[in-house]
């Protein structure tokens, strides 16, 4: 499978802080990038999608994409305990399939 | 929004039996459905891609005779785990690509336990 790499964590941040999640990918032809949140025992849910280089903001979430560096990140501002979950990076490959990273476990400490 | 309904949500079966998992797209047509497996504390691993009206494409290392996929209509794809063994116990999730901007929409997942 195409490689999508994330730091497994766990990442712990205090409530109200900024959480930074990173992801790198190997397929240079990838055109679509997604961040999903997954609570334990549940299916992933889409948080953000990004297709162009630069930043994309949606509420407390900001996705950043740098195709030259094959890097995509997710920033969570004003982190809340309810943000505690595993965050999965997904990359749309040139083969029209999507591959997921191993996920980063985030814990927001009240 | 686009919803994929997956059943059952959990199942316990005896070793050697077969289990069928269904995924239905409720308000859209899913020409392509993806099947993933997730072991505890691991990521989603793509098992196969099912296309309506044609044979599924399996990822390397996934036994197509063990994991039978049928996608006979635009709204239904099924995964049958045949002759299940304890090592097949896992969380199975289906998903469909709705529109490029939406990425994937996921079913709720099926937790399979083989005893």
C-alpha cells in the first residue's frame, strides 16, 4: 500500500492549547488529503479536506498542505477534552484509492 | 448527507463458520465501495475495492477466496468472511466515495469476534 506516515503519539496537550498533528505521504501524484477523527470502537468521521497548497481553516481546525514536501498537518486551536481521539490522515492516491496513516492518539487534559 | 448503513454492528461466530456483513448506501449510489479492517490500536487497512457489476480488486496479501465481496447493485455491497478463524476477529468497516470534496463516508463498522 502507499505509505502515509504519522507520529503515533500519544500526544497530550492541556485544555485550551494548540494541538499539532503531522502527516507525510509517499505518492507524489496524490491530489486529495483528508483528516479524520476516530473515537475508540467507532468509525472515522471526516474533519477536513484539502486539495491545494496552503492553509484551510474551519472553525478551530486548520489544515496545512505542502505538496513539494509531501506534508500535511492539522492544527486544533483551543483544544477541548472532547477532541481526545485518534486522528487519521488519509491520502487519495493516483490509483483513485485512499490510504490511511496509522493515526495519532490525542489526549486533551482538562 | 450521504449515509452508509452497515450491519451487523457486532457479531460473534464459531470458528469455521461464515459471516456476512452488509453495507448499503441510503441516499446515493455507490459505484465503488471500499472494505477496511482495523485491528486494535492499528490503522485502517484497505482490504479490497468493490465495483458494482464487476469483480472486486483485492489488496496484496488479502485472500479473495476467504473474503468474498459482492457488489450486485448500486446501493449494496457485502463482505463474507468464510471459514472464519480467531485471527479474523477484527473491526471491519466499509466506505464509499461520494464526491471528491467529501472524501469517504463510512459505515458504522462491524466488530467480528470468532471463538
